[in-house]
C-alpha cells in the first residue's frame, strides 16, 4: 500500500481573509465610538479634578491675601501662579487649562515661553483667553461680595472656544461654594435653553445660561 502523506493547508483563502476583515470592521463600528466616549469621559473626570484643585488654591489664596484675585478671565485663576499659591511648575500650570485641549493648540503652546513660566509675573501681561481652555470669573463686571460664594456664583468653566466644545457634550463648571458640576447639551436642549440643532454651549457674556454669563473669555 502506498503511504499517504498527511497534507495540511497553510494560510487562508481569499474568502476567509475577507470574512475576517468584515468581522473586524463590524467590531470596530461598534467599539470605536465606545472607546472615543470613554476617552472623553476620562478627560471630563480629569477636568473636574483640575477644578477641585483650583478651588483649593482659591481657598489658600483667600486665606493668604484676605481677598480673591482681582483680575478677570484667565488672569483670575492664573493669579494662583503669579501670586505664588501654585508653584510655577508644569504640573501646576496644566491644572489651569482643560486636559481635553492640547497644550500646543493654545497661544502659549505656540510661543517660545516655557510652560512653567506662562503665568509668572514676567509673562502675566501676555495672558488672554488663548492661553487656557478655561474661562474665569469676570471680576470687573461681576465682583464677588464674599468667598466662599455659594453655588449660585460660577468661578470657572470650560471655555468651549475656538469653534467647538472642550468635551464632546459636557461643560465642566466650578461654583463659588466648591461644587464642581456639569452642563449637558442634551439636558439643556430638553429644557429649551439650547436650540435642538445647537452643538456648542457658549460661555461668557453671550451664553444662553445666565450663570455662565459672569465668566470672561479674555
């Protein structure tokens, strides 16, 4: 009898490869939006952590100087570095802008000023709304009578500037009593605050949310 050699097929046929590609494509269709959403939610969480640290800084600032920073907008919270409540270090400076917005996208990220020097006295006069992705209290037009100021007075929020939201559907806000909360586009539309077709929640004097009108983008 002839010896029959065991033959094994190596590799895949074209049909099998196409089937695998199709399956991967279907999985990616379902998984990629979830991954993107999870990443955005993680950045929202990091943004809330920033706000909590800023509020702690404001408490320390008020205790040290018996008042809140006297500047508006970015300089309002930038004073935490300028007046030496926060260290002039990269980690502290990163707390003063939204983690969902790339540093390189900001004015400071396109300048020759090192990150750790952005909010120091030497560069404080350069600051405007393009040096952070947060909007600060408009102290000039909306001074705070006391501090802590309660949760009816907003201190800082995502600025949602540069033609889009910092986060896909969420705006993180720090109030004067230390509460960090969010405004959600879907809920604002349900409440009639935003038009159903609107994709951005404006922050500052033109905001449809009255509390956010007390912030400055400068």
